[in-house]
C-alpha cells in the first residue's frame, strides 16, 4: 500500500506559487523582448537601401534549391571526416595526456616528446598545418604516403585537435586526488590498471563538458579541408558560386553546418549543467 503524498504547509505552498508566478513572468518577458527585437531587426534590415540587392545575391531561393544537392553530397564527406577525426583525436589525445602524466626520470624523453607535440600543434594555426601537411607530405613522394585531400585533411585535424584534447585529459587526470591512485595500488592494482579502472573514469567525467566543446569546434573546422581540394560542403558551395556568381550557396552551407553543430552544442550545455548540479549537490 502506497503512502499518501505529504501535504505542503501554507508557507511552502505560498513559496511554490510565488516561484511559479516568477517563472511565468520571466517566460513572458523573454518572449515579448525577443519578439520586439525580431521586429526591430526586420524593420531595420528590410528598410536598408541595399536590402533588395542583398536578398537577390545572398538569399535567392531558386539558387539555394539548385545548389542544395551538391552541398549535401559534400556535407556527407564532412560527416565522414568528422567521425574518423573524433575517434582519432580521442585515441591520440588520451595517449599524449598519458605520456605527459608519467612520473619518474626514466620517462623524461616521453614527457619531453609529448610536451613538444602539444606546444607545436597548439601553436601552429590549423590553416597553415593543413597547407604544410596536405601539400608537404605528397611532395616527399614517399611510398605509402596518402595523396587524398580528405585523408590528409583528416590527419591534420587529428594532429592539431589532439594537442588541445590532450591538455583537457591531462587536466582531468591531475584533478583526481593522488589518494585515489594510492588506494588502487594498495589493493594490488598495477599502475596501468589503476589508471584505467580508477583515475581515467573520474577524469573523463570531470572534463566531459570542455571535451564536448572541443568537438563542437571540430565540427566547424572540418570544412577547412576544402583548401586542399576536397569537394566537401564548402568546396561544393564555392563551385556553385563560381557558376552563378551568387553567394546563396555559402549561406546554405553555413546553415547546414549550424544545424550540425546545434545538437552537439545543446548536449554539451546539458552535460555541463548536469555536472554543475552534481557538484552543488555533493
């Protein structure tokens, strides 16, 4: 037999009603302020002298529909590159973070190598790295070196973003109190087992919000592989613009990238909010 729900006191009921009224008022204020801002924006932009020309050049529905199939085909390439790059970044970034957190003088060469890697690829701009790797590796004419623009672009994204993700992982590993590892070692676990079973799960949970934010940025930067000649969404938009001298395909490609990034961004916000609530409750 289920117990009856506890009755709220009059004071608690009054506080609950006050919170609900404040929530309804805040929602109404947010809605009307957003509506007013949208109306002002439409009026200002619609009455600007260059609006007819801008609409014809950047917001042509016929040109958007004509270029959409080729841009979607290019976006499929971006999605494949994104999936491979995310997996590679997780693996390489975690390996670099593990090398940087090794202790003992015998591991100094590994720590120095990992530090040099992070300093190099965090310092070089992604666009320059794409040019150097995308055009430099094929110029060596070595056996087994890939020549595909998509493959070389994916390799570059993995190398550059792994440097950022490695620092995120390292911060998470170092945030775990040393007593956790010491307790695991006292139970008979090896250093590798304690890292895999005790330290890393806690570290990943702590750094998940910034890690997801890095992947949101990666979703955007996969479009830069077009500078190597890969026919992705941006390159397809460039081809369509060159054919029609209309910039609407760029708007279409940009909107597709936004639609790709919004769900991940909202998921990252939700994870960050959940982590904040867990920290406040602990």
